[in-house]
């Protein structure tokens, strides 16, 4: 196979303004993630107040959000490829923030379920247009620019679980959710009136959503990357949805303490690692595009043993005040951050400008549907099944089981590497 080198294009605006837009999109992604995941912080409190099972909480954290997120994502992305992306992001941000506020005001399980569905619809307008905008604002360092989104995601987890944990401890779970929803309403106004829309190739009106999807899925490396990300997503979302509850049960922490430790051993190392992996991927892929897929494979494979050690390590073994298991969690967070920037870069590199938002939506919608929907539910379901025999440790073993899936993803990433050069040449030729 012939080595494929990246050919950069000039950015459309000044470096300072481009950095401002990237920073703003990082904030949007932070609220995207915090509003979908804040319920994981307060899951134990909701469960006790409304007398729900882990299985019901898994449905609430997962499928209530992901089903409508999947249905709405692709049509909205197609609109973004033809319309003003910054306005679509702003409207979506306002909508999902309002539905997060509604989640904090819900009184019954059906009301919670409906509000979570509303969050899913609104957030479908966030990620794909942002991917497309970043590809225009950061064409010379694609993986580094796109690393703003996983960095925003982990910043959102940190904001939600640290600040939200403190608010929950002082004023209860409803106040924590409301505090995460209200700021997004104001951020939406900032996005609408300060972000400039770059000129780009517009998707033709004659090209249907299905035609765009077929064109992308005709590329083998795109298909394999899609499968790999979904497999890894089972563990990514299973972990993020249940780890605070795991810390509260296994290490007998209150919500504020568990949230603080979670931030230190998972979102914080991931925040810096995502940008670092983006820079590494850009440098390697500039020489050989197969490194987009190879980086994913290395990160996914190395993540598994570190993650398993975190869940299964005896909790009474410590390094001073720090449980040994928490060191493994930090290692897993760093290694697991490798795949996200590279996967986003693949989705954008294999799509022409007229399909960039749709390309991001295609993988991210399935990633969220399978990862968050099925991953969060499987952990809750397995924990419920194991509870009779293992008691509070049932969640520990359920999380250990789900953490194996990135190893399968690594093998699929290697299949993507075999054809990515040919696929890039095919896209460039058209």
C-alpha cells in the first residue's frame, strides 16, 4: 500500500479568532455532555426517592436519550450540511438546556423519561455541526482541532460531577440538574451572535440523506471505524454512566466525595490526554494516514487491562491516601482518550465538505445509541442480575465485563488501517 500524506489547506480566519471559536465549541460540547450525564451523578438519589431498580436507571440514562438522539441526528446533520451550522448549534443548545431544566423539575419516572428524550433531540443538533465547523476552522491540524470535542466532553464530566456533586450535597439532586441546565441557555445566545459561518461547499438539494450515507459507507475504512467506535462505546458510556455510583457503593463515599474522586481519576487525565493524542495523531498521520486507525487500535487495546484492574483491584490496598485502583483508573483514562480525536478525524477526512456534518452524525449517533443506550443498560441489567449473589459488588463485576469490548474494537481498527489510504485517495479524486 502506498503511503498517503495529508495535504493541509489554509484556515479561513485569523489564528486568534479560530482559537476563540474552538474554545467556544469546547464549551458547547462540555454542556452537551454535562446535560446528558448529570443524571449519572444523582442516579442513586433518584433511584431511592422514586424506588427504581438499576435496570430502570439504565434505561433512563441510556435508551430514553439515545433512541430519539439517533432518529433526530441524521436529518439535523443533513440540514447542517446545507444551512448555517452556528445557528443550528445555538438552537440545539438552547433546546437541550431547557429540557435539562425540565428533568430537574420532573416528579415521576415517566416525566423523567420524557425530559430525557427531549435532551436527546436537542443534543442531536450539537455534535455533527460542530465537527464540520472545526474541520473548516482547523484544516491544518484536524485531529488536534477535533480534540476540542473530547476535551469538552471530559470538561463537562468534570463540571457536572464536581460542581454538580457539591450542589447535590448541599441542596439535593434537583438543584444539581437545574444548575447544569440554566447556563446553556445563555451560552446559546453567545454562539448565535459571535460565531462566523465559513464559506464551504454546500450539499446539493438533489442528494438525499440515504445517498450521502451510501457514499460514506461504501468506504471500507469508514465502515470498520464505525464498528470499532460502537464496540468501544459500550465500555466508554458504561463506565461514565456508572462509575460515580460504583465509587459510592464500593468505597462507601457520599456523592460529593465520589464526584471529586471521579473527576481526579477520570475526566481530568482524559482532558489533557485527548489534546496530546490529537497532536500525536496529526504528526504521525501527516507521514502516513494509517496512523489515524493505528492510534485508535493502540489506545483501545491498552485501555482494557488498566480498566479491568481499576474495577477488580482490592479496595483496601493503598498508596498513602490513594487506593491503588485509582492509579489504574488514571492510566485507563489516558489510554482510552486516544481513539476519539483520531476517529473524528477519520470521519471528516473521508467526507467532502458537503457531507461533513452528516459524516460526524452517522458515527456519533450510532456511537451514542449503542454505547450510551446499550452500554449503560447492560451494566445496569448485569448488576441487577448479579445483585442476589454478589450484593454491592454486583456493579463492580458488571463494569469489569463491559470493559472488555475495546479489545474487540482494536482488532477492527486494524482492519480499517488496511484500506484507509485507498479510501482517502478515492475521496480526494472526487
